[in-house]
């Protein structure tokens, strides 16, 4: 019986196409294997080096700010900063560095802004994800996100020239540049962040979850309030935290709109009083503080507090974002 030679794959068939397109030899020489290993190792090292630049930059910023703030902290100024409301850094031989009123100002405008921006941003996110038509969403969401690109100094001019006179004339206030003015405009700046991240989390909850709730007889309101929003709560919380970071770190707007008065009003919850924030104080006085002086070191101490606060908020936000990814089946790093 004659042996039939094995048929070679047709070059025009799928097996022939695979064989023809595979230009790497199946058996590598030691030199080729080593070259491939070195190239992979070099590529991985390059990527790690590029990714490490950001980490190194953050660490260097921390070191720089703390180093500049150390003379003030070493002199025992931290206790005065946290316990006194008197900020008179240029009072000759007896300067005062009490920053309690500025901590209050930063806290009150941030909290008031998020009280406005949080519910408004969440309602807008629910509207975009579950109520409005898809084509309308594709138009409305980019318009909302454009608000984040408006320079804060432009919003500050709007606060001073439009909102401040309106508050003063409509409500009979002594001044329109106050905590309420700054809070309203900070809320406008924080809303795009809250809307964008919350809407992504609500959309990622999945159509199957909604259809299952509808199949059980739930109304639209019940599906949104009892199913979709709880399922996306991690992403919503992350959006709120990142919006808070935007409000905490804002400088030009609060400098122009908050009134720049270093005080804790009576009562403390009075938003119609002028306040002064940490960021505005640093921006206003850094250019006038002499290099190497205690005043400049105190400003860096204020900056170190802001840096630590935003860093902690960022860690909390990343935690909730990772939790949201795990909830929808993704992998978090």
C-alpha cells in the first residue's frame, strides 16, 4: 500500500494565512531569546520610570512645602495657628499667626457649596442616566462638563459684578461679597464633577438591574431611589468627594467673592458675613512675605494643611472609585 504524503496547508486557506503571517521563528537562538528578554525588560522599566515621575513629583512637593513650613512649626506656631483667630503677621515685634478664622472660612464655604452642589448634581445625574432621551443626554452632559473649563477668575468677576449686587439689593445685606456668594459660585464649579462621575456610576449599574426591578412591579421612582442609586452609591460618594476637593482648593473665586475678612461671625452659621479662606490668604500674602521670614513660613504651614487635606480626600475618593469598579465587575488597582 502506497504511503500518501501529508497534505500541506493551502496558502490561500485560513491555516496557510496564519502560517504565512507568522514571521517569528518557532525556535529561537540563545541570542534572539536574550534580545527579546532585554527588550521586554527595558520596555517595562521605561513604563515604570514614566509612571514614577508623578509619584516622585508629589513626594517632592510634600518635602518642599514641609521644609519651608518647618521654621514656623519648629517655633511652636502650630498651637497658635489652631487656637487663635488673630492673624496679624506683620505686627512688628509681636506678630500673631492665629488661623482659626481662616480654617472656619474654608470649611463653611466648602460645606455650604456641597450642600448646594451635592443634591443638584445627583438629580442632574439621575436625569441624564434614566429619564432624558439618549440623544438629549449626548448634548446636555458635554455642556455641563464645559462649566469645569471656565476660568475661576471669570466666575469671580461674575460673582462680584452680578451676584454680589443682587444679594445686596434683593436681601438688604451690608455687603454682597460674603460666604453665601462664594458658596453659590463654588457650587456651580463643583457641579460638573459631581454630575459626570455620578452619571457614569448610575449608567454602569446596568440595564439588567433596572429591568429586573421593573419586572417585579416597581415604579420608576422606586427603581431609581431603591435600586439604581443604592447600587451606584460608591461612585456617587466619589463624585461628592472630588467635588469637595474642587471647592477646597479654589483660590481666585473665594478671593474675589468671600470678602476677605478674617473673622468667625456671630452666629457661626451666618453665611451673609464676609469670611477669609486659607487659599485666598496664601494667594494674597505670599508675594509680600519676605523670603526666610516667619510670615512666609507660616503661609507654607497653611499650604501644608491644605495639601494634607486634599491628599486625604483624594485617597478616600480613590477608595470609593475602586469600590464602584469592583461592584460592576471591574478590576481596581
